[in-house]
């Protein structure tokens, strides 16, 4: 090889090394990229993506159907968040905020379900209709639900809240 060819290949190797190093720094050290994931969604107050488990007997593990519609239905919304804002914790842990946008957090957003973005096989829920079809109980009461005293005639979302001290 002549001198010009050696210089050319050294420059190419140097540029490729710099490119690989900067990319590794950006992704591995700074974590400067966006994550898109499915987060839990409240069907009483949000338009969620509704996925019902496929009862395929060949599926095993956490994706296998449980045999009851309540356990086999998932309500999700999509979250887009920068990786550097995501804490290192297990998303299955209740205290982990990996799939929750912080107050005023830049580059963090939720995508709710509508007819233009629903994936094949899933549907969208209507929160108003879902509340009618599935009245809140003690097991699924959300922060936006009407408060009531179950000891005085039970809970009714249409009835005003009662005060048991009267």
C-alpha cells in the first residue's frame, strides 16, 4: 500500500471510531432517546385501548388467558417519554413511576385511543358508556367517582353524596 492509501484508511477508521463512540455516549451514558410503552389506563375517565386476551391454548405464561373476561381484558394508553427521565425501577412495582409523566416534564406525552390509531384486534372504550355498563364498586372506585355511604342504601353514581353524621 502506498502512503496515501494508508492515510485514507486511518482517517476512515478514525471517523468510524468517533461516530461509534459518540453514538454510544448518547444512548448508553446520556440516555438521550425516546421510549414508547403501554401504560395502565383508567377506563372510567379516559378513552383507553381495549385488548381482550386471545384464548389460544398454545400461549403460556403471563400472556395466557385466565378464563374470565375481567382478568383477560387490558385497558392501556401509550406513553412517550425520554429515557433519561425514566427511573431505574421495576414497572410492576406500585411505587415505580417509569410509566408516569412528571408535572411539567418536557417531551412526555400520553396517547389515548381514538378511531384513527386503534390497532387491529383492539377497540376503544367510551368512558361514559363504560361507567354505565360497569358501575363503580368498592373494588374499582377511582378518584373522580362520587363518594357515598354504602351503609345507607348502597352507592349510586346518580345519587348525591350522603353524610352519615346526620
